[in-house]
C-alpha cells in the first residue's frame, strides 16, 4: 500500500515537471522569434498611446517622458518607435507606456 502512494506521488511530480518543461519550451520559442515579430507581439499585447512614452529615471524613482529637446520650453514628445520597443525587449532600458483614457490594457506576457 505504501508503495502505491509513493508511486502516485511520483507520477504527480512527473506531471508537474512535464508541465514546467512545456511552459519553458513555449518561453524559449519567444526568444527565437526575429526582433520584428517580438515588436509586433509587444504592440499587440500592450495598448497605450504611441505619441509619447517614458523612460525610467537613473538617479530618482519614477519615469519621465522623452522629448526631442530638454534645452528649451518648446519641445515635442518622442513617438513610441519600434527601436524603443526593441531596446526595451533587449533590457537596454525600461520604458513606461502612457495610458489611453484611464488605464493601460495589457494581455499578460513576460517579455524578459
């Protein structure tokens, strides 16, 4: 009887391990995508304003919107470009998306 319980436990562990392996395989498939497909996937998963985005501050907490110039009071916010998304996916910097209306809608996806 004890051996039957042990076998049952081992089979349950095997199923969990197999499920973990399948999850890891799916995650690895993402890393093998060409960068243009990763960018498209990012754009499909996160719905936000594309006319402005923010970058994480280096020495302070929070984010700041990126502008074409910080020298004068007249400026234009930088557009959310494919290059910015690519750098974010490559972990070169953290970007923050500015919300549309009241909330950013995101289909959960780990890009890291």
